[in-house]
């Protein structure tokens, strides 16, 4: 090992919804190269977490490239190949000029391309095939909603998953994984990974870690770590149910210097508990009209109406109109929703406050939802859609840092409902989204939220009562309604 360890840094981040029609292309990815990666220090991201440890350990960081995009449809394989070409060039150059002592990667873990069902596993295999990289310590962080595969375990030493959903610990998990890399260098240890995929698929609303079954599984994982000093980390992976790939669903993996037998025994314990509790991962949801009828009778607020089927953080388009239609149908005023619709933003480009225009709002991103809504909307304001997160530990910070762009945005009003229309879909994980546009969430009667679980950290503290509702859409919790073709069989509750 060099006096100052040289660690290569790169990242590939996309959660791929294979049941939506869109293809996620190069233009959808934010790309950071070279010195732009160390510049993330202090932004609250997983890369920032790694950089904190690198600084403390005195590492020489060799930053190469990071590609990241918001959850969306299948990625064009050309994007993956371009990412690999850049990473390969940087890896070969680093090995040739100064050498490397390790590699650290910021991953999501649920990417799918037009040609590949396991890009992360493919990426790790390609890294290992580069002369000089085959035995390098290879560590990283990944999302609790990843699709974990045998190839990922085979080619990595220490991939560490987030432990919280909402993902308040993403940066902390990156710190944890980087510290494992530091431990491996210090002890000259070479841990390996073992993994097991359970025959279980849970929709995102069933995977909150404050609730069962995830709470029980995370507790058992921490118990296993405490019982066996050779097990460095245990990952409980809730999985991503909207990727039609063979290994989608619940999985477990661990990092160990111990025997394969003890690793298997630990993974078997976790799987057995997951099977025992699998029904608890099936979310229950309100009928939309029943929920709104109850809200109409209640005083105060805000009451949160959560729409998992259009979960932006799960890859849905974020433009469904079901909740807005419900607010209007039930005469619920002093309410707010956010809808992603760049065309509507453009339609008000020259509007003045008070102007009323007829628009076809939303409903264009998925054939499964409620469809566009034709309404007469009053223009209130416009902005560039830039805001800074109020919560630096939100999942948005882990994904994109603390400075967020919703793209050009307008605020409209219809029958007492304020509609924040963004050009760029934005996961509703921070109250700054509304507040930055002059909408004060705490003063509202009702708020529509396009999410599953990750919104809770922001909204729970201000919420009188929350209603998770069943609506049609690509992130439906009724997994048996989705047309899986590649998923292994049998998998609960599909078969």
C-alpha cells in the first residue's frame, strides 16, 4: 500500500421502472467528471459521505465519472456503454500512472438497460476483468430498493445498503462503506460477499423500516452483526418491484471474512423471517373517494393524500390527475398538488397573475393513470424552480445534493386548489418544494403527495392524518396486475 492510499471514485445511479414506456436517454442523466466529483464535498450526497472518510483517512482520491438520473423508464444501453467507456479509460489510466489501492462506487442498484438486466453486476465484472483491478478492494454504497444479484456479490468486497426507509441514512451508509474500505486497507483483509434472493416481492409502501416486516428484518441483521465479529455488514434489501428482471424483490447480502457456512446460515435466518412475515409487506390502501369524503368532514389540517401509483421516487411520471380530480369532485378547497407537465408550464410562459386559461393538465406520462384533465386554471406565479432542501438528510440530498431544480415552474389555482406545475418531475421529499413557490404546507387543509414512503420524513411532522390511496398507475401496489415476463417464478404474491 502506498503511504497515501489512492482510491478511485465513480458512480452510477438509476432506479429503472421497466413498466413505463419511456426510454431514459443520455439527456436525462446528470454527468459529473473529474474534479466535479470532489466538489460534491458538503452537499449531503453519498459521494460526500465517501469524501468525508477519504479526507479523514488521508486518501488520494482519483475521481473519474458519475452518471445519475431520477427514477424513470428503461435506460438506453448506449448510456451505460458511454459510462463504461469513460470509467474504463480512467481506471486504466489510474492503474498505469500511480496505481490504485482501492475502488469506491456510489450506486443505486436497480438499473436496467435496453440490453442488460443487471448493469451493476456487469459493471463490477468488467472492472474485475481489467488487468490490475482483479484483486483491488472494491467497495460502495447502494439503495435499499436495489435488485441485488449474484454477480454483484461475486465481484465486490463490501457493498453496503441504506438501512432506513425513508432513506435518511444514505450519506451515513456511504460513510459506513468507506470505513469498511479503510478497515480492509488497515488490516490487509479481503472480505467477500454472499447473497441470497428470497421468493418475495413487496411494493414500496410495504417497505418502510419503521414498520413490520422491514423493522424486524433490520433488527435481525444488526443482531447477526453483533453475534459474529467476522461479519462486517449485513444488508436487508427490500428490492424494487417495478423492474421486470429475474432477481427483482427481497434479498439479503453480507460482507464477511468468515466461512461460507456461517454466511449461509445468517442469510437463511433472514430469509426464514422474511417468509414468516411476508404478508405484512402487503400494503393496505384507502379508496380515494372514501378518504376524501372523510377529509371533507374534518377540521384543521393538513391531511395528506398519498398516491403510490404515481410515486415519482419509484419511476412514475408524476403527472397523474387522480387526486386533483378528487379534490375538485369533493369540493376540497385550500389544498395543493404538484404535477409534472412541461407543456403546461410553457402554456403560461407569457401569463400575468390573474390570467385564466383552458389547459389539458397532466395525464400524459402513463396510459395506466387517470389521463389529462381539461380545466380553466388561474395563473398565480412562475419561477425557475430552483430551491435548497430544508432537510439535508432527505433522500433527495442523497440523490442530488441539497440544491434542487424542478425546472421552469408555475403555480395555478382551480376552485381553491393550488397546483404547482414543474417542468421536471421532483420527488416530494422536502417541504421546500412547495414553500419555495409561495405555498405554505402547514396552512393547507389537504395535500396530494406522489410518493410511497420517502415523503414521511418531511410530511409526518406537519400531518394531522395521512391517507395512502389506491389509484391506477405504473407504481400500483397491486403487483399481480403488472405484466412480469422475466421475473423468476414462483415469487410471492405473483404466484
